């Protein structure tokens, strides 16, 4: 059975028969996305593939460019009026139904976020700070916070704006069937087939520069071999998450153009911190139940991290389409900690730490992870398992389809599992308050803390940083919190993915650090 990355040889014969160029698409573009979109509702699920699709239909107040720099979108300007008040001025724009954008729509959209039913990962973390608003005029809104909150513009770069005419609690299913799929974006909704494709057409009344493509067929092709084949056969103009083992041949092919950049997504292993007693999928070396959770001991956490050869994974599993990391952020990002390096590969020290922690003969562990979400995800956990075997930890692997895996991981069913996190805001408070802060739904903290890690000292630094208006002072607090957290090894940071796209000859794409594949960024080559 082929793995997640299909052999290049399977599609080589297709390449020989293809003679299409970029002009073959005229004004129609087919995109091959790598992961399913869970909903057309832009407030339903904080998920990368969703955001990548939603940017075609909807707009946010602010946006990030390909390099991650924050800039205007529906808001042409924003400023701090006082420590508790931010003012946003809007540009003239129209929704797809002809309604004119106003400050009331902004207030409506922010208020809707916590009301979305059955959200698997809520956007509340980005709206919770807003405790009130004031409409100054139709294109000016002031948002109130209970305490000084410097992150509000960054947070609102995650929230898509909907027309208030949708009414109270518009149903998520009515976005999926198109009834509520109304934004101000450059494309209009045509149809949605879950797990298959989204069809869109250009919004001729778009407020900004109209995109080149009149029609977009946004296809979901999770299988990597099939995604590469779709490009080489000319079925699609661009693919994302190019399979690493296909890269050497694709780079040499004159019919293909590669675009790449180190991403803001780190790949890591979570430890379960929620249990104090016996663990699922973790036993003593002879299969005996453990009385205590071994991951409560930092020596065990550190030992397993030191047993991993990250550069080896990058070289052999990822085919150099990743870089080792010891933190969530990419170099150059705001609050990146320059000297916070990945743990070195030290298997002998790992064995000594396990012995010191009371496991001289190792233990048994099952690693869980997805097999269709991140680049080479199943292969990564297989590689880690082999490395842990070398220090006496008998390790098995269970790789699952994403939909099954993510539901179970959210219920704390696993003890060690692979996940990724894309820093959509471009700064360290994003992963710290979502992933590392103690799980606290009432405060909107730890909303993605699937391991239920808790460190009061780190929480204190996060709270201080969130209330610090001065950028320089806040950066130091965030760096201190990141260092303190990563040195405690709540997760095992592995690597930062490289975002890699391939386009057909005659097309170009500006690589983005946020992974988003946007029709607006695909251009005919000059």
C-alpha cells in the first residue's frame, strides 16, 4: 500500500504525456489542497485548511501578508484611544448580497463567535477581550477591553466579518449549503462538497484589486501521490504541501515551478499531563500498569526528547523540507528566542535520566498521530519510535485519519501524540496562551492545550505579557515565558515545516509563512 507520499515513478508516465502550459487555464484555476475543510462557516473551527479556503469568501479587519507582517484589510487604520479603547476605521465595501459594510457588522461578527454551536476549536480566544463597543459612525467602531490589551489588533486579524443581516445565531449548516456564505471577499460561493471541493466565482464588485481568476475549483486531494499526479497531468494549476520525496525530480522539471519558505508551523509531540495515576498506552517494561504518570517527571520528558535525532528526521524523513526547532516560532518572528535551541541528540544521557527516574529497564509506549494532516506525519512517529527503541523504550505506533485522531486527542485519550501548531499571529503569545497556558475555558486560555499542561509560573508571565502595552517590554516577557515553558519540556518540539508549493509552467505563487493557498496569489508568469 502506498504511504502518504506516493512514489514519483507512479506519475512519471503522466509527465511524459503532458504538454499543457499556464495559458491552458485561461481564467479558470484549479487548486489542490491537502486537507479537508470542516465548514464554510468562518467562525466554526480554528483550523488552517479552513482559513485557507475562507480568505477567498470573507475578509478580516486586518490581515498578514506572505511574510507574516500585519496590515490593513477591511480596516484602513486602527489606533489606541486610551488603555481600554481601540478604534478601527473601515473602508467602503459591499457584501456579496449587496449590503454595505458598516461598523454594526463588525460588532455583530465579534458577538457571534462565542455563540457558534459545537465548535471543535473556538475563535473565542480572539474575541474574549472585547467587553463592549461604541459605533462612532457607519465606518468607525471603538472596541472596549476590561484591562489594557495590546493584542486586540492581532487577535482581530483572525476574525472574518459577516453581515448582520444573517440574524441571531445563523446555523453553520446554512453556510455549508451557501445560504449564509456571504462575505466581502474576492470570490463568491458557488458550491461545497465536503471532503471533495469548493467552487467559487470572482466577485466582480470586490472592493480591492480583482483577482486574475474568474472561476476557482478548490479541490481537496489528501493523498500526496494523487496531488502530485494532478499537477503533472494538468488537472490543477497549483498544489500545496509538495511531497518531499518528489521534490528532487520536480525541481529539475522545466514544466514545474517550486515556491518555498520556512513556515510558522512547528511539529511536536504532546505528553499527557492530565493524569496522575495509571496511563493509557504506557506501561512498565513488562506490560505492568504504572501507579504514577511518568510524564509528571521532567527527567522522563527530557530523556525522551534527548533520544530523538531531529536532524536525522529532517534529512531522511523530511528530505530537508523542514528545520529542527526548540520552540514554536520561526527565526525572525517577533518574540523569537535566538538562543533557545533544539535538544541535542544524546541517547546515553537519555538512558541515564530514565534510570535516575526509576526506569532502568525502560517502559512501553504507544505513540499516536495523524496519517493525513502534516507532511510525512506517520513517517515521523515511526522514526521517533525507532529512536526510542534504542534507549530501551519499547514503542509502537498507531497512525489514524485526522478526523478520528483529533476527536480522540481532544478527549485526552492518548498519552503521547503528534500534533502541529501554526502561529497564525506571527508572535509567541499565540501558542503560549492557546497551547501552554493552563486550560481555563472561562478565561479563554489553554483552549488548544490538549495535554493539559499547567505551570503557574508560566501562566503569570503570560498574563503579564498580555497586559503590557509596550512592545519591547512585552517581547521580553514572552521570550521569558517561552524559555521557561520549553525548558520544562511540556512538549517535544521536533521541527518547523517548510511550506512548499508547486505550480504548472506559466504560473507563479508567492510562498506564505502561514501555509495559506490563495487563488489571489497565483499569477500568470510575466
